[in-house]
């Protein structure tokens, strides 16, 4: 398990890679505008931009700033 070898911050960066993308797309229109066509497609498959409730939950993560 990755958590056996890396500190919690590194584990969170790996674990929350997709949620970070979804978060940025929900909160930063300029970020969304920079996505490639393939990344826009994968975003749709990953659930699209986060909802307001998902954004609030993501923002509660103590490592949010580092993850983003």
C-alpha cells in the first residue's frame, strides 16, 4: 500500500488527483478553459466538475492547497 511508504501529503496528492481536477474545473473557469479535448472527455467520465456539496467537502481536506 502506498501509505506504507510515503507521508500522508504524498498519499493525498495521489488519492485526490482526479478530485483536484474536478474541483479546479468547478471553481476556476480559466483552468477549465485550458484543458485539452482529451482531458475534457476524461473529466466527463470522471463525474464532471464538482457540485457545491463536493466542493465544500474537498475544501475540508487539510492538504487541499498542496493537492491543488
